[in-house]
């Protein structure tokens, strides 16, 4: 992947050596009132894991009801990544190209794209969705509209999931940006409203799976337009992204962790589904091809 062709984003915050990006006693604050302690956040996380729900989705939706809390990382809490840091330069290049792609797509639709901020952290981070350790993996928080990434995850991808390569890493970033696109388009709000109505969101045909598969498809849409504009893919790059999508399907991860697959607790989709929807976005390059919520076959 010839990623150096891409424009560097100015929306990457390096909080790896900042108090704003570390652990500590942050609180999830809602509406300026009393916030949730980390103990309460932990309880929500445990409940989410026991019921198959995505804890970050729950926390993000709580935070999103009344804006971002004071405990999330602000641009002032970190610094601009050093230009001699190859990993952060790669992240800035990928994020910069997602900005160029989605600005153009939104403009064509008569809308205005709002860039997200991407926060680099190490070990743990406070966000509008509460405190998250690196074990959570990369995530997007709708409460503060920021993407959070511990670069060590890329090493884990290669070692644990055998999903190595720069385009595999770019797919991960583009997937989280896809969640930001969903927030701007109102998709996240509709899923949140369904949760508030008491609808069950988990399961192999549930709304959470459809939301995640749509983010995969949107990542494919970005990849299509980036390739059209920059011609930066090299032999094997597409296979890297597909390998990453295949490695993090619910069925494969559950099989590894539990020894069995429990479709009723799916939140992200199977490996085959994730590969199929990313491929759909990449082949068609159209946002309207990513309506997983109306799809009969996921």
C-alpha cells in the first residue's frame, strides 16, 4: 500500500504520554450533572458482556443523549504526532484520505461532512463512553465523535489473528470512521432509539450486527474511492483487508474464546458476512449499496 501518497490529517491527537489518555478516576458525565463512576461503568461493561451486548454501544448511547462529558480526551489533552513517527504518520495518512473521501461523498449528496478526531492512546483512555483499556480494541465513541486507537492493536492483529499488513490496518481505521459516518447520517441514533424502546439488538440478525456490517461496507466504499483517486493498492493489499475482516468475525472469535459459537449473542457478524459486506462496498463504491438494515441476506 503506497500510503505516503495520501494527505495527512490534522485531526489526530497523540495522547499516549498525556494524562488525558491514561487511566485514572474519570467519570462518565451526563448533562453536566453527576456522572457514572468507573465502578458503575464496570458494572455496565459486565452486564453487556453477560448479555451479549456491546458495552461501548451502551455507554456511547448514554453519553450521546446529552453531549460529550468532561472526561473525554480533547485536542488540548494531547499533542500532534511527531512527523518522524512512522506509525502515527500512517494513521494520519489513512484518516486524511477518509476525510477527503467522505467530504466528497457528502458534498455530492448535498450534505457537509464533519471530520472526526482520532485519539492515539496507550494502555487505557477516558472517553465519552467511559474508561476503556487497550483490550477493548479500537473503537468509535458517538458521545464525543472520536475514534480511539492503541497502536499496539496492530501488532496483536498480526500475532493473534494472523492479519498483518498496512491495508489490514487501514481497514480497521476505516471501519471506525464508518461508525462516525453512521452517526452523521442518523443511523446510530435510530439504533439507540430501538434500544431505549427495549428491543433486543443482539443476535445474528440483530440491529447491532447490521450496524457493524454496514460500517464494514462503508469501509469498503472508502477503499474503492481511495483507490480510484490515488491508485495506491499493491498486490496482496486487498487480501490483507479481507483477511482482517475474516479474522474478527463473531463466530471465529467465539470459537477461539469459548470453544463454541452462540449466534444469539452476535454483535458484529460472522467472518463470512464481514468479508462479504466489505467486498460489496469495495466493488460498488456506493453508500446506497450498504443498507444492511433492509438486507434479507446478511
